[in-house]
């Protein structure tokens, strides 16, 4: 027994010498300050740092992990809303799995010496800029800068339409994600929509002939970059629409100006404000406070049908089906601000994308979120085509 303990101690010492056992949040979108690390016990404690808004988001890299041995991560300092999330873990930064526990401490068996772990599937600021640079090379997309953030970062915007020609008859659709920085799943959905909209699919070509699509994958770029949660800041992005001068939020001010100018020459048909709440219930959405004639009942029906069809496909990824609408609340949200600019059959909604599981009880995946974004595009097209019949 003593010999086995000495071998284990020697192995742990070797791991520690090669790579210190511990955690860091010192990277883009990271959040987590190491409090302690015990390599022998395989236990790390971190504190989620309150960097702005509710203290919900955490995202750390773990190093020097003992392979095939249990590791426990104790996350402290979180706000009460941060619980019940079943965090995700990745060994390559691409493929994410859910852990079993719903509250700290979290225990898992490490498969590699390095791992990333976060409250939800991360979508860092750099991915948004890379996405716009990549898709901006398409003959149907143009990458633009919506604004410069308070801290000087570029807020990337994609403009997608057939042959990059915003013909006046084409419907304007505005889709944005991450007004609240911790709601990372919403950016994956926005990416899925943008990738579908520039694809060679026949439906995507019809979409481009009918729509001018503007996509902002990340609105609160500063909070995303530094790993802040962003929700309920003194000037919450989703609470300053129409409040001059947007309380110092350049991205909101620029969005309002761009939408007013574009809606003056394009029929403004849809505003989709994508969110991803801290709770794990099924997704839902909010229409504007004052109901518009174009309440999105048809869009919702098309979306439900498309997602149901996707779920029946072989090896279907777990998606994020929307539940029934509920009454809107705050008048300074984007959906309420946009309502007067919409055409008769247009609509504006806040979409709260399911956080943890889909309607079948399966953990939502990155692939499923991207596929869900494509379904949103198909639903917008189906509604527009139905309206012309």
C-alpha cells in the first residue's frame, strides 16, 4: 500500500513539475480567480469575479490535470442566479460535454492534462470577429463595423443579401445576440443563421432574394471579452433602446441609427433579439409591449414545424425549441423600440433560447444551436412566402 502511495505521489509530483495543477481565467472571455489548488487531493477552488452585471458567468482553463483520476472544482462567489446550470467541459475548446452536477462543487474524471470548463458553451469575442471576416468573403455578405465599443473594440456586423445588393423591395431582418454577455448560446444561434443565409442551399438563395439580413453576433463586446456577465449593468444594453444617448452604449446608438435609416428604404419585417437565460427551463419569447398587427404567430408555427422535423432526422442534434409567447414587459427593450418601424406583417421579439435541455430532455449542443439558427432563417422565409400568396 505504501509503495502505491509513493508511486502516486511521484506521479503527481511529475505532473506538477511539468504543468502546475490549477486554474486560470486569464484569457479572452475567461472569468475565475484561483483560490487554492491541491494536486494530491485533486481539488481546485476558484472565485467567480464580479466584472459587471449579475455575477453569473465563469469560464476557466484547468492545467496539470491527473489523467483518468477524479478532479473536483469548487466555484465560489456566484450570484444566486448562477446555480442549476450543469456546466460544460471541453478538452479541445470545440467539443463540449455537460457535467452531471447541477451545483458546485463539480467532480469529473479528467481525460487530458488540460481542460476548459464554463457555465455554458462559450462564444468568445474573437469568434464573432472571425465569423464576420470569414463570411464577409462570400459574394452575398459584407462584413461591417456597427460601432466602436466604450473600450474601443469593434462591434462586427454582417450584411447578407443576394449579390450584396440591398434592393429596396427586399425585407429588412435584424438579428442580434449577446445584449447580455453571459448568454453565450445566443451567439451560436446567430452564427447558425448567418452561415445558412450565405450557403448554397436553395432555400437560402430564395431567402437572399427576399431579405436584407443584418446580423450582430455580439452586441456587448466589452463584457464578452473580459468575461463579465453584463446583465443588469447600470446601463443594461437591453434597457436603453430609445433612451438618448443610450447611456453611453455606442452599439445601441449605432443600431438605432442604422435601423431607422435602413427601414426608411426597406420594408422592416423582423427584429429578433436573441437571448439565453440563466435558468434551464424551455425557451420562450416576448413580443413588444404594445401588440402589433404582425404578431409573429405564423413565424412561430413555421419554426415549430421546422424544429420538429429537424428533431426527427437521424442523429439529430439537440436543439432549442421555443415555447409559447408571453406578454412583453419593458418599453425600452429593442423589440418595443422597433415596433413603430415595422411593416404590417412584421414583428419584433425577444427570443429566450433554452439554456440546458431541449423538449426531449437532451442536453443542447453547439451543433444544435447552429442548426436552430438555420431553422430561424427558414421560418422567416416561409412566413414571407406565405404572406405573398
